[in-house]
C-alpha cells in the first residue's frame, strides 16, 4: 500500500501530462520543466508504485494496464487540484474587493469629508472601501453590504454584530450674512428668517416636528422642506433660510453660523453593524477598526463641541 505522505503531487502531475502527450519532451514543455526533470518524476512515481506505468516504445510511451487505471484516478486528482486553485484565487480576489459600507446621507457626508484620512489608513491596511448611501437597511446577511452605519435604531436580525461608534449632534444653522444682520440689529437670529424644514412625519418626537415647533415659537415660517441633507446644506448656504444640520457639517462651513445649542434630544448614537461571517473577513475587520478610529478621533466635532459658537443678540 502506498504511503500518501510520500506521494508527491508534482510526480502525479508529470505522469498525467506524459499520459496526455505520449512522450517526455512535449510533456516537459507543457509543464515548463526539462525532459530530464519530468523523467525523474516519472521514475520516482514508478518506484513508489512498484511497477512500470508506461511501455517504452521506439517513438512514444504507451500506458500499461495499471497506468491506464491510475491515469483515470489521477484525472480526478487534477480536477480537484484545479478547483482548489480556482477557489484560492477567488478568495484572494475577494479579500481585495472593496468593503461595502452602507450609510445614511448624513454619515456618508461625514465619511466623504474625511476622504483623505480614510485613504491613508486604507492604504496602510491594504484594504478598500465603497460607500453606499441609503436610508434603507441593506441585507447584511444576504450579502448586499459588509458593514452598515446607522443612527439610533438597530435593526438586528440574523447573525449580526453591533458596535457603538459615537454620537452625532444637530443644530440650527443659517447663512452668516443673513443672520449676522439681525444679530447686529439686536434681534433674534431667527426673527423673520425663513426656515427650511424637514419632511413631515407622523413620528413624535422627531427632528422635523422639533424644527417646526421652534420655527413657530420664533415667529418663522416653514415654506420649503428638503429631505436630502446635502441639498439642505446647500440651500442654507445660499441664504434660503435656517435649518437643522449635523454639527460636523454646519460648524465646518465658514459661511454658516449656528443659531442654537445642539439640543440633546436630537442627538443620535452611531452604530456599526456587520455580519458575523462576511465575504472578506480580514478586509472587513480592517475597515471596521479604521471606522472606529475615525469616529473616536472626530468625536468632539461629531458632538458639536469643536466649534460653532452660538451668537447672542446684543
């Protein structure tokens, strides 16, 4: 009985190639080795088997009866080895694929604003990341994304792991030019200033309801509502009115001024969720740690503590 520990796949591979080609030179060229090397491999295998696998004819090598049986069995070994190689290559390519991170509009804007920092850390880790902006919770278990960044509510279904990354504050902002005139006149910054509202919702409490109530209390009118946070930011910059924005976005814009302290009831926790068995584990772990480090480093800006002094009427 042959000891499998002594069986060398390269010897079997050489035997199968000789059986296919019928001679040593052609088999050697196919494998990229010398005829002498492939001849030694065949001899080694025949010694291990204890019998000749080919009849040496003048112009070719013909399989013996045992050789034909082993060639049939060896074909299955070849198919298994090729399948193994394909899977290994696919796994390597998969590990290099971008880690898909689904995030809300606000969090996508935050990540985009940190693109340089992220690019450096991703390069150091040898990883790549793709940001998918969506309010819908993509199916992590179904493979639609590897990581989900969500605020407040955690739709934990299936084999998912959750991790709290930080907290995001929101404040009311307006174009500095428009609000500054009222402040200099000793008026409330909100006085007669149009308010850009969020979409109406039946939920209470909600950011939309909070902003509507504050606008009414200040004697301001909500004439325009914009759902997308980047579009709302642009409208505020253009002097369209005051609106609610994430503090990391409003405080970083020199054209805007914060009109109120960030209300604690509107702050939202940020959670990272990922599948317990992602398609590319090492890259997903690397991106997870990079995101955790980013949220820790930018914690004060996210909480509205890094700037954005609130103006006071004279």
